[in-house]
C-alpha cells in the first residue's frame, strides 16, 4: 500500500490544501494529513481545533486520515511507516523554502522522499497566512476556505 504524508500547520486549512489532498487521494492508497505545530508560526487556532477542522473538511475522502503531531516531521513519517512526504508548491518563493526542507529531511531521514504537487491555478494565490490576515480584519474568507473553517475563524477572531 502506498502511503503519503501531507504535513502542514493548516492554520487554517484552505481550499488549496483541500485540492491537494483530493488529488493525492486519487494517486495514493492512503493519505495522512499531518497537522503539526511550528516554532516559526505563532498565533492562530490551537492544534486540536485545526485537527478537528481538517477532519470535518476532508471527511468525505475515504482514504484520508487526519492526525495531529508535534516534533520532527521525519520522526512522524517514520512512526507511520511511510516513505513519502507530499508538499505543495504555489510560487517560486515556495520552492526555495521547500528545497531547504527537502535537504534537511534527507539528512535526518535519507530513506524518506519528498514529492511536490502544485494546486489548481485558481487556488495558487491562497495561503493560510493571507486568510488569517483577512479574517483578522473582518474580511470575507468564504472564497478561500470551507464554510466550517470560515465560521471557526470568525468565532476565533471574535474571542481575540
């Protein structure tokens, strides 16, 4: 069985993420959406809420599993007996950062490969960072995320 791990903070999960998961589910037997934490990214929703939203948004795709994790991605991938990481590439700027991650993961776990998928063109401009920014100012994010995510972001921002 071919398993791929699609990691991210999914803070929040966007329509671009959903597009990649849906397409990966058509290629692989098992897609593990690994919702993680990041020391580089502060703010946003707690891990448990992000996992819950990912499960709700992706629940209709039968070969997708959503799991929260902390720590190194290489360790998580090994713990799931996977050999492949899926990453999304939206822009050339993404490539530079992703190339660094690939190189680091090759040192940490040389047995694990990384592959890239680009989102559909009409979704390539969407980023979680921009969605959080728009939502923080009360803007309409309904074109960028699932309805459950938009509602959760509105509720989260009203508490802040």
